[in-house]
């Protein structure tokens, strides 16, 4: 009986040590990702400051945005099928200089 109690205690101790090692590995992995996450957040903050400093056009700052401005210019556009609206909207954005060029990417 004493031998079974010892073997159970050893088994429980081994399981506890294994679980502790696994928890420590998970913590180390999480802690190693924190600097990368902070770096990514800092990069995102820098990018958002760059875009915040650029002035918005009247269409982008208006309620509803540029798409609403596009629709208001010609009320007939509201009655077009969605696919046709978006096709014309892409052309309209290009004509008004609202698209990003490939050099800015």
C-alpha cells in the first residue's frame, strides 16, 4: 500500500512539473510577442498620424464620404445597378484624383 502511495505521489509530482513547464513555455512565447506587438502598434500610430496630417477633400470629409458626393452629382446614378454604380464610381475617383497611385504604396 505504501508503494502505491509513493508511486501516485511521484506521478502527481511529475504531472505538476510537466504542466508547470508547459505554462512557462506559453508565458515565454507570449512575452516574446509583446515587443513585436508594440512595434506594430507604434508603426500603425505613425501611419495614422501621416494620414491625419493630410487635408481631406470636401468629398471625403462630408457626411457619407466621397461615394455620397459621387451620387449627389448626378441623381440618376442612384438608380443604376450596384455593379454599375461602383464601376462609375471607380472611374469618377480616378478622374478626380482620389485614387492612390502605385508610387505611394
